[in-house]
């Protein structure tokens, strides 16, 4: 059985977006030197897939996936987006959020957009690629007897990745463990983000999340293959903060 200790750890590069904007390849090198096993992308900073793939190979950094905006997986953008990912070797294109105007009519809107995401999933599956959805707090808010989160995952199949952002779930008053159990085997990747009621800038390990048990549940029930650190609300140097998060996870 897989274990927390054996599960690789990636960094969601949105966490260090300013550094990436200044020196993308230098930031990737710094991330590797910290001890991260891989990265999840949030943009590619005008690099070609070929040059980026070479840098990743030279650094021995794996690809845990990418956050790929809804619009990039629709219409004329679909071919360019998927061609880039296939050339790079990225197989997980996770939708990071739902544009508010698409769900302005509540659960009916979420149901409609879930059908759109299922269509995207089918097209990607034919290409050997996957998609899924990443939550914020809003998806756990009760609406019309249900939630947006349940609307999505009750109406998608097991191959649609349930990328729980653990910190956002706890911030919303939800326990991520409940959803690993409700939708087992669907969390190939999860976001390891801190939540502390009295400290918005806390790093993982400085917060209120019972990490050892949550991550054990993610691996054993959710079948998580990657822990992905994301730290958005920084005090001090973002690179130092994501290092602290990694050091804590390595200590578990």
C-alpha cells in the first residue's frame, strides 16, 4: 500500500509567481534544490514546450500537472492548449476555478458547467489526457439543498480528478477527509495548503490542519499520487515559505 512517506511532493508554481516571472528557469532550479520532486504549472512564461521539457529533465523535476483555465480548454484554444501539454509531457490539465458569470444562476449553472467539463474530459481522454476541478471555499457553501462541490463530483466519473485544496476546504468549514471518503479513489493530486483561523500567512505545519491524518486519508482512500504544496498569502520571502512547507511535510 502507498504511504504518505512515499508520496512525491510538488510545488504549485503560482506560489512563487513573481520569482517565475523574473527568472522562470532559475526558480525551477531553486525549487529542485529545496527538495521538491516536481511542479504543477500555472502558466508557462512564454517558454516553448521543448525548452521547458529539457530544463525539467536536466533538473530531474517531474510534472504533477497544470492549472489550466476553463477558457483554454474550449473553442479555438483547445488545440493549442492540448498540443502544448502533449509536447511537454503533461497529462493533467486541472481547471483551477469556475468563472463567476458561468454560475450566476446557482446550482443550475453548476450543473450546466459540469456537463461542459464532462465534454472536455471526454475529448482529453481520447488524447490520453485528464482534467478535473480544484476547489476554493465557495464550492462548499450550501445552495439549494446541496453544494457546488457535490454537484460537480456527483455528476462526473471516477477519472475526473477531484483536486481538493485542503486549506480552502477547512477554511470553508469542511473536512477534506469526508470528501476523500465520499468520493474515494478520485484524488490523484491534492493541494496541501495551510489554514489557521488566526493566521492567514501560516505555512503548512504552523496551522490548524491535522496534516498527518488528512494526508494518510488522501493516500489510502483518495489514492493520491502527488501532494502539491500551494502557499498564496505570504509574509516574507515566498521561496522561503514554500521551503518551510516542504520541510514540515518531509518531517511527517
